C-alpha cells in the first residue's frame, strides 16, 4: 500500500480511538455515579436498581474495551506498515 493510504488509515483509526475513549470516559462516570448511589441508598429497591444500572454500565465498558483493543491492534499494524513504506520511499538508490 502507498504511504498516503497508510497515513489515511492511521488518521481514521486514531479518530475512532479518540471517539471510543470519550465514550468510555462518559460511561465510566455513569457507572461510578450508580455505584455511589447504590452505596448511599437506604431502601433495598433503590439499592438493587442502582446496582443493576451499574452492572449494565460495566458490561458496556467491557464491550467498548474490546472494540478499543481491536482498533489498537489495527493501529499498530498500520503504523508498522507506514514506517516500512516510509523507509522504502526514502531509500538511496
């Protein structure tokens, strides 16, 4: 692949990674909020409600983390390909 294509892949993947990081930060804040509300709740119904919401957010975080790891793997591969292509273009003949 050409150097420009590899650079394009790196750009797109980095944008996807940044989006996932923002989403993970938002979801983890909500999970923390539900955990705190669970600890502060006095009635068993409210405790269970917040505990379930917390568990749901944790599952969402795990899914985001799996996607995050997939994108990181792709990013590493394209970074290596970019470096290789850059070396090929700048070889002295």
